[in-house]
């Protein structure tokens, strides 16, 4: 569908327009009375969210690559239908293929409270056709909500893992604490997958890659340097992943500026580890996250 067709069919006056973004990729730009946001059809990828009067909430790499086959670094990558390496096929892409696939627009709506909704659908992929259909509803208001719904269209059980791999922008990681996971058990991906217990709020002073288990709590990223806190509420998920690459890993990634690890942290709403889901034929599951920001 051309930009002209997209805007004629799905554009919303004074709220949502489709335009050519970085790399010539199509993006939706939302600008309503609450906030501005950007969503690329490539990967169904939210790249920016900024409530009016606030700074940008999502971290987006200045070195991100915008091209077919490559995931945009930052924003909210869609991880599906597996989290991390493929469970049995090492040649499959890390974090699945939803984040590098073309998504279709299936609907837009300006709601009564002037929030703006965009519904995207992942085009059927040979690897899962017709098993799993994936829909993403993005609602832009004073908070940002993503609802990721997997439907099993086959007549066999469909097992999948997924995540909203959210990169949050912070002023100075050294001053940040993450609340909400105190006392929780987690898998330490950097220490032989050992299962440990979180003592107090999370502070980050080195590479951190942890899968917190059996948790449905809201996480709060307290950021004194920007005098704000970002809350990530969630549903349909019992695992939360906390990740910061720190210096060495950041330097090893070509699309990640060497010192940018100080301005970001990932708080990922997931179904992974003990929380991978299986759908019976015809069943659906929705994972959702709601991201909001308040001044300190
Ligand atoms: O969510 C944390 C993680 O699984 C890390 O292990 C790291 O690999 C990160 O995702 C980023 O993965 P990506 O494939 O986007 O470089």
C-alpha cells in the first residue's frame, strides 16, 4: 500500500499520519493532545514516545540501522515467537523474526479521550503459517500501551515465547534505581543461568541480564538525574527482563554508541523461561505493557 493509500484509508486528521522515515521505511507519526509517538511498520516497532511537557521516554540508538532484515536498536522491539536464541535451531535469528518482518496496518482509531490507536498485524510467515497470527495494538495517550496478541490459527497446540523489549531513556544509569522486583527470584544470564534472589531495589553498575520469574508487578525506573520516574505496568506476563549491556558489550555492537549504555535500561515485559505459553487450537493470548512517566 502506498503512503497515499495508507493515509487515505488509515490517517487520522490532527492525530496520525504515515510518512517515509529513516532508511525509506514507512512510519506512523502520532501527534495528539497527549503525546507524540513514532511507529515503524518494519517490525511493528515503536521508536519514540514523548508525552507533551516530558522528555523522550524511549531510548533509541543514534546508530540504529533502518533496513529490511535488521532490527531497529532501541524503542520497543517485538520479540516473537521465541525469546533469545531459538530453542532448537541455532541458525534461527535471536529473538525471533517479528521485529524484522513487514507488518500490515489493520486499523486506526481516535478514541473518545483523544488517545490514538493503531492496530498492526504480522504478515503470515512461512515458518509459522498458518499456526500463529500476531496482532499489536498501540495506544498513544498520556501513557503508551502495547497489546500483543497471539492467536493459534492451526489445529495443533502452538507454543511460543515473546516480549516487548522496551528500551527506556535515563539521564545517568549510575543514579537510577529500579523498584518492583525486590525479593524476586531471577535467572542471572551472566552467571551460568543461576537462580538468585533480588535484594532490595536494582542498581546497575555493570552488565546486567536477568530474567525475573513469577512476577506480575509494575516496575518503576527512578531517575533523579532527569527528575522523573518511568513506570512499566504489565499483564499476561510473569517474567520481566532487566538488561543493560554496559561498556564492553555496548562497544561490541555496531548499532549501539559506546557510551550510550549510561543513558538506557531495558525493562522487558515477557513470556519466557518458566513462562513460555502454549495455545490450544483457536486460543489467543495477550501480553500487554503500559508505560507512563511522572516528575519526581
Ligand atoms: O533481553 C536481553 C537480551 O536477551 C540480551 O541477552 C541481549 O542479547 C539483548 O537481549 C539484545 O539482543 P539483540 O538481539 O537485540 O542484540
